[in-house]
C-alpha cells in the first residue's frame, strides 16, 4: 500500500474518535513512518512495534504543564502491513493501533489496554 493511502487510513481512524477526544488532543502530532527508529524500539524488534505514543500522558500532567512541544503518536506502516493479509485487515489494524496509542495519551497502561483488547476479541468470537 502506498504511504499516502496508509496515511489516509490513519486520518480516517482519528476522525472516528469522539470530538471530545480530538479537542483534548490539540497538542498531539500524529505521524506515519515505515519503521520505528532504534531509540523508539526500546528493546522491541522494529518489525513488532505497530505504533508509539511519546509524551506526557494526561494523567501525569499538573498545572505547570504548559509551553511544551507536541506529544507524538507514530503509526508504523510496514509492521502493520506485515501482520495483515488484506486491505480490510490493514484498515482494522490501523484503527486498533490508533485507538491504542490515543489511549496511552489519556493515561492508560499497556496492561489496562491488554485487558480491554482481550474483551474486544472475546466479543468478536461470540
């Protein structure tokens, strides 16, 4: 899939988020890259990292938090394409990855997200 089409999928996934979320995310930059850098991997394989939130989650901010660079969410195209067989699977995975990284911005941990995402999978099986 070409990069422009993939970036459009990321934009569409963001557009599906509630307006209230998007308003709060006014200082978050969302990017698409082929792969994570070595520093972004933090021990993971570059082919396994689908997305990354870099910044200070809302739950960790206080009244002195201002005049800062934007937080950053990066969605990694090649690892997502590698685990998907069809365009439909890519679309679904992009949406899941965007939601996952946005949840980190709102302060959710990977453990909390794993529990929620496991519940989503159980719902799909029924």
